[in-house]
């Protein structure tokens, strides 16, 4: 292996580590592209390995590989953009992959045991989805509250500027706009 291939492999390992709680690394476009290609190649190899299996073991193996790939690509996208939407997409990819794999693993069971297994998988999926929805709502509420506070503080600062005149007033208002993002 050449030294040139180590960076994508390292990035791939980072993408697979599941660093959901960390800030985005904002990786460069060339590194992103190389890592994306490496992820696809790596998981094609993982899926190809499943070909030697049969029955539900093969289905589980394929589902696991597909889930790994989807999660790694979503995490890589988040690392590249740093956007909250891409972070949420990454988190959704994680819980969806876990759910699909858990459901596939339930196929080895029968009767009530299978029903319980599927119900448990669905419950975990629903809880993860609810947590993500709640976290989005909290983030939105915090953003709205911050915006309201900034507007209120700006009004107070602007009112203080009204006691001034000329360049001093203009400077005061410009400073208030900058300080309170107006």
C-alpha cells in the first residue's frame, strides 16, 4: 500500500468511529472525495465477503454492510459540511441502520420470539427517532430564544444611542447593529 492511500483509510476509520457528538472537522473537498471513494470500495469488499454465506446469515451480513456504508457516508458528509441538517441525517442513518439490522436478525427466530424481537427493534427505532425530534425542537427553541433576546438587547442599545447626535449617534447605532447581529 502506498503512503498516499493512508489518508483516506484514516478518514474512513474516523467516519466509522461515530463521532456524532463532536463538531464537524470541515474536511477539504479532495479529502472528502477520496474518503468517499474509499468508503464505497471498503464496503463493496464487505458486501462481497457476504457472498460466501447463505440463508439469513447472508442477509444479516449484507444488511450490516449496507448500514455501515450508509452511516459512514452520512458521517463523512457531516464532517465535510458541518451543517446541522447533515448531522441529523447522520444520526438518522445510524438509528435506521440499527433498526434494519435488528429486524433482519429477528428472521432467525420464530413465533412469539420473532414477534418480540421485531417489537423490541421497532421500539428502539421509535425511541431514537423521538429523541432526534426532541433535540431538533430544543435546538429550534434555543435559536428562537436567542434571536428574541438579541432583538430586545438591540432595542435597548439603540434607544441609548438616541440620546446622541451626529457621528456619535451613527457610530453608536452601527456598533449596536454589529454587537446584536441586526
